[in-house]
C-alpha cells in the first residue's frame, strides 16, 4: 500500500490530465470503429446474398460492395483523424 | 427469382472489378497529388506538402490493398471474400494507424494537413470514381467518355429520364 501511495504522490495533476486525454481519445477512436464495422458486416452480408442469388451479376455487386466498403471506412478514418488531432496536436 | 447458390462453393474468375476500380482511384490520386501538395505547401510550407503527399500515398495504398485482398479472396471463395472484407478492414485500419504513428514525431510531419488529407482525398477520390461507376453499372451507355465536355454532359439524358422512357414504352 505504501508503494501505491508513493506512486500516487508522484503522479502530478498534469500527468493525470494527459492520461485522461489519451484514454478519451483512444475510446473515441474505438467507438468510431464500431459503427463502420457493423456497416461493413451488413454490406458484405447483403453483397454475398446478392452474388449467391444472381451469380451473373457478381462483378457489378463486387464493384458496388468495394465502393460501399470504402465509403464506410471513411467514417473510421474520420474517427482516427479526430483521435490523432486530439491526442497529438 | 433464382435459387441462391452456395456462397462457400462460389468463386469469381477473371479480372477483379474491385482491382480495376482501385487502379482507377490510384490514377486519379496521382493526378491530384501535385495540386494537393501545392495546397499543403501554401498553408504549411514544405513540411505540409510532404505530409499531404504521405497521406495521399496512405489513401491510395489502402484502396489498392483493399481491392487486391478482396479480389484475391473472391477467386478462392465468396465466403472467404466476406471474411477478408471484415478482417481486412481491421487490419488496414491498424496499418493506417501504424503508418501515422511511426512518423508523427518526424521533423517533416504536420499532423493537421496529414489528417485533413486522409479524410478529404479518401472521400473526394471515391465521389469522383462514383460518378463513373454508378453510370456504368446502371446504364453503360451513359458512362462518361473522355473528351465529353460539360455542355454535352448536361444535355445527355439522366438515369431518371431513361427510366421514365422505359415506363412509357
């Protein structure tokens, strides 16, 4: 316990703020990645279903799916950029 | 409606359309690179230009990697492609994070232009490509051709016009 108390004394308020900021930014990044993950899962599931139902249009479906994935990924990229700007700027 | 085929047994053959789209995106990225670097240089100097170029390279490599992995997996199985799409998203996000965090302390890196370029070029290139792909998919005859000027483009029939024509027929 005495060791923990010593560590707590050594940690200054500024350090605590930094830890909180890092935790908050990391959590924001993690949360921002959940939505696109769900979106891509749904999108790919529907695309596979479409390809299974109409194999002759699989090429078109794959093109649309690729663009959909890229658009959805932009949301995660925005979360990442907010993270690096909050954390390092 | 056709009976659904088994996605585990299905696979795609021939050139991957996703790779074609990604190559097109890379070509457009190369086209806008000098302009983007110039904008970065105007606002943040040489470091800004270098950061913008680095961010643009990340975006293009991300597109190419996504398309290549999807195309590669689709040749094996459609179900594998679904798995690659999901886990590829996580892996590529990790790679982007790594690529930025590795250079964040470098002298030539400006994080603000780098972050802005990541978002703007990613979305900008996609919307640019979307114009071509959406027209080609719905009505191949409407695919914009090189050399078609804006006046001609505005006079050409839209997708909704064609739909109405079909309904009347």
